[in-house]
C-alpha cells in the first residue's frame, strides 16, 4: 500500500493529558506528526484534533482505532487530502525598506494574496493562507530578499462529506448505560470514514 | 427538577458530613466491594495510610516488600478472583516501581485500580522530594489515568476508575492523588458508582448480520478450527463457549491466557497454540478451511510468521476490542462484541457436527508429539529430573483443581503445556509482557483472592531471584502459598536459544542460586530440596500436606530444551518436534 498524506480528525473531551495519550500512539510506531491542531468544534465542550501524517491507509486505520480506544476520545475519522477542505496560515517578516525599494517584491506578495498584518519602519509582517505549496512557494520567493522570520500554522481541515458531529453526539449521549450501550453502524465500513 | 426530588436532595445535603479526601477514598473502596489492598506506605500517601488505620477491620491491607511485588500481587488477585485488584504506592520511586506491573496488566487485560500518592499540588513541577511525573510515565501502560489535586474530585474519579478498569476489555487504571487532596475535607454524602462515560464505549454493539455470516461460514466448513483466548475468561463465557464447541464439534486450541476455559481433558480441547504449543493445532492452523478466533489477539508468539499464517483459511474473529480486528490477521467476518453475548447467538445458528476425520488429524498429530516429546518429558525412567515430570506428579496430586502460578521461561512453557486445569483462572502467568519475577507475588495475590484453593507457584531459578523479597510478605501475613523452584542453574530459555541459534555461545545465562531452603528458613518458611527421582513424589506430598507456605526446590536437568518449537521467523507449520 502506498503512503500518502492523511488528515485525521478526532472529536474528544477536553481533558488534561489526552494530548500526550494521543501523541504516544504515533511516537510508539515512530511516526512523525507533520501537523497538529487542537481547537473547539461546532459543539460546545467538545474538542477537535486535526492531525496530518504520511502513512499507508492500513497503518492510519489502526492508529485511528487506537485513538478511538482512548477513554476521552469520542470519534475519529481519517481522510485523504482530496476528501477534505484544508488550509494552513503562514506569516512572513520582511524588511520594510526592501519592499519599498523593490517593486518586484511587492508584486510577489500581491500575486500570492499576501496581506500586511503589521507595517513598521523596520519590518513588515505579511500573512497568507492556503495550501502547503502556496505558502511554501512564497517562502522560497522571499528568501533572496532578506526574509527575517517565517512561521506556518498547523493544518485545519473540514471533511467534505461530513454533516457535523451534532447527530453522532446525540447518539452518544442518548445511549443507555451498560453492556448493550453501543451504536456502531460505521464500524466495519472500510471506505473513508469509520467510527464506532 | 420536580418537587419530589428536592426533599431527597435536602436529606442528602443534611446527611453529608465532612470527611478527608483520604477517608472518602477508603469509603469508596468499600462501596466498590474491595476487601484487599496490596501496598507500601510512604510520605506522599501518608494521609491515606493514616485513614486506613481506622479501616483495619473492613479493609485487609497486605504490606508487600516492594511496590512491584504489590502490583503483581494485585494482578494475581484479579486474575484468580475476577475482581479488580487494588494497589497503593507512594509518589516518586513507589510509583515508578509500579510501571512493570502496569505494563503487564495492560497487555494481559487485567483490571487494576492503583492509587499513588503525589506531592502537594502547589509543588507539582518543582522537582520536589519524591516527585515524579507519574501520569505521563504511566500513560502508555494504563487504560486510563488521572491526577486528583482537590479532595472533592475523589469520589467521582474513583467510581470512574473502577468502571473503566473492569468494563469492556479490562485494564489497569492509575489515580495519582496529591497530598493536599488527601488531607482536605469534602462534604461526603455517599458513594455513587459510575455506570457510563459519554466518550467511552466498553463494548461495540453486536451486528446480527455478522453473526449470520459467521455461522454460514462455519456450517460450510469441512476443517474448522477454533482458537480461543482470555476473552472467553474475561467475559465469563466459559459455559457458553463449551456449549458452542460441543454443538459444532469443532476442535479448539488455546492461547496461554485462555487456558482452562475448556478443561484440559475435554475431548475437543486439542491443545496449546504458539511457539511452544502443541504440534497439531500449530500445523493444522495451516490446513484448516475456517479459523474461528474468539477473544484472542493473534500475538506474534501465537502466529509465527504472519505471511505464512492460515493463508488458506477464511477467518472469523470475535472480539470486544475493535482495535484487535484486522490488526495482525485480516478477517473475513468480524463479530464485534462481548463473547458472552455473541457466542450463544452463534451456537443457535451452527449445525450439530462431529468432524470425525478432521479430529482424527489432531489425534494423529498428538500421537506423534507424545512419541517424540511428551513421553520423555513426563515419564522419564532414567536420567536427570525433568520439569515435565514435576508438573505431571503435581497434576496427579492436585487433580487439576489447584491454582498454578508460573513465572517466565522454560518452566512456564512446561507448566502451560502440561499443567492440568479443570477450569479457567487456574493458571496465572505473565503472557504478553513476559515479566520474570511475576509468579511469587502473583501467587500471594491469587491466594488472597481465592483462599479456598491450593495455590502453587512454579518458578525458575532466574525469576525467583527477581522478587524473592516477597517471602517477607508471606512470612508476615502467614498466607499459604506452595512454592516450587525448578532449578536448572541456567536462565534456561535464553540458554536454549543460545544453544539452538547461537552455536552454544552461552553468554551470561549461567546463574548461581543461594541456598533456597536456607533463605526460606530465614523467612520462617519450611522447605526442602530434592534432586533424586525417588524423592520427588514424597516431597510434593509433604509440600501439599504442610499447613502453611512451603518451598520445594527441585534440581532438574541443566540443559533441557522445550519442544515442540516454532523458531522465530518461521511459519507455525514449520514447528520442530526436536
């Protein structure tokens, strides 16, 4: 099986220590987390992790199941890049005098849709948001012009086919206690989204 | 809120009294039905031990000699009794000494609740005396863990801990409690057990369609084989399992943690799987047409080389833990759920069969194995004593009713292969982690868990020296544990590998022993040492007849190998008989 980028989306409780429990699932297999973002979700009190790794589908599925096994994790999905809408944000700090002197630089920034966030006499901070290739290409373009600092955010991704987590959460909350608790209609669905 | 609940709440609030976090913890343990705690006190857990002074009548605290001994005793207690084992340790080194036991319990799905003391909350992160980051150290080896920093959290967290430890696929849980939380007061109106957690699914729901598919496959099969594991025991599904096997007439083989769920002498029990398992179930795994795995996880010691494992067979896998499905072996049909629920559904749908020709294959393999291995292992007429004959003689005296607790290595494999078990929970051993030093403390715990049974610890001369300090626990509690040391003066299993695969380059496997009988005597434990065949039976009889603990050291052949053997990296069908 071929390795490719996968976007892992996890809905979790907001619990101290969970980040470590999730991280060690990757590190014990010596897998590098390329990007990790935690944020609120569409539901108050439910946290959302976005994690990007490059692996085979088989390994990603096993990892997602091991994540879902954690007590505080409600549900985990994994998707290839074409199944999600994703964005990353980047900030570039450039000497202001270079921009003032060289029209080429200004054009570069404009062409890349960069927006000035802070303008000072000594430096200017630009921001772009987009796919990895876009933020990367601007980074390469700015290197010769005295780029002072660069930073890129983690990836955030929305699953194209998802209708949100509200319905699933209701199922979780309505489920009766005890041995017969569970709903897992997706559990054996080997295409794209799986969950228990 | 309706008007009826209000007075109830009023009464509860009125009844609530102020107790310390430590007392709330102990009240909670009582409410959870805990009767025994294995532990070791220290600075950061002092308030809990102070409170324990007032609970001496209700809670039996067993003072161990090392925290590792404490947690292995908790494991032995849990494995023998089916109840949750409870362990106390202090912060820092006390807590880190639990790590091996936690890892062992995690991989062997043993329900434990471990309570560790921690420094005051305001000192966290300051490298205070005996401070260590227990939560992060134990995260990979616990099913769940939590740090309590305020007394009011204690009842709720303890309830959650017990629920998580014993529900679904069981496992160890650790609660780290800062000293201030043990000392602070909280209003305590009673203990409410936990019955559900929003984000936690103990067991997936059973999909009837999968059960029907599985039954169809089984009914079409000509050469079906059942592999069962500890899931049958943890699910308490032994009777359901036996009914399924007897109706379907399918030969069934076991993993070492599943041993005994079907009695050793049941005609459909065809033996042990894996590296040192029986010849038939290993070889015929690669000839069956439908493989039915129940509550087992296809460990590498069971499967051998995966790309040559049961490739001809269609695989049915029954498991409560979704992460196990397709983890090592791809399934044709996955039956999710607690096997206590799923097995009876399957039994209803399968046809009554006998499979005489197929079963004859197992009988033929067994005859070959008896001839090549078992005969000499169990009934040698001359030569040095064998480990096998010790187990055989023990079987004849205990009739499969004693709890055997084995350590790790050659003697463990011999005990697995030859120990007679009339039921489940009668052989306790460290399966997944392979923890040397497990048996002595685990045997102590097993005896506390099931006092009415004879408990026999079977340990090698390597393993016993790892936790020999727990003889002190035996001495102080007066618990009755029979200890057999099978002394071959080697780290036998490693020596076997060095003999077979490293051209007899015996690298650091020659291990000296103290005079065990003298050591036992120092702990006021009776004992004797035997080296002659004629002395073995009387010595075992003396051990079993002795009131109280007893240590029997048996000098066995120095260089004996365990066969059959599936060499590492080989297929199960390449199993060697010699």
